[in-house]
């Protein structure tokens, strides 16, 4: 019997490490909030006080990816990377809302004006008269 290629565990050896609380990143809605608010964006890009726990004292930050970098050169090379472009595209998309999800499956308020029912009603009254 031939050897079947394993389809799980794609080189992810450090699952427990990735699940650590300190490895937790911002959620998509928090990132979009940071991007939409010009005050938050300015505060993140030009921090008023330096944080010694963060790489580069928290000076070089990517908002879309929620990552700090040790130097400006590292940040610049990250901004040109495929990983950053992918997350920037994801952050630029409109976030899903409960109302939009409900409308897509036919649940919710539909205020669209339609002329079709009145046409149908007139056809039915014509048939009733004939
Ligand atoms: Zn980035």
C-alpha cells in the first residue's frame, strides 16, 4: 500500500506557543478602529512615551499587522512584504456586521421600494373581472 501524504500539521510545531496570551494580536475590528480614527493612528505611529518591553521601544509599528519592529529599516522591509500587503488588504475591507449577515440569508428589514406587487395585483383584478 502506498504511503499517503499527511494532510494535517503543516509544519505548525509551536501551537501552544502561538496560543499564548502574550502572542495574542488585535482582532480585525480593533485594527479597523485604529485605522479609521486619525487620533489613534497618530498615537500609535508617534508614541508619546517609550515602552521598553516592545521591540524598538515601540517606535516602529505597523497598524495593519499589529506588529512592532526593532528598527525603521525592518519596518520598511515589512511594509514591502507580501505578508503586510495581505493583512493591509484584509484591514481595508468593510467589516461584517450582524445586520448585513441577516440580510444575506433573508432575515431582517428590507425597505426596498418595488413596483412588481402592484402590477401583479392589477393583473389579478383584471382576471377577476373577466
Ligand atoms: Zn504590516
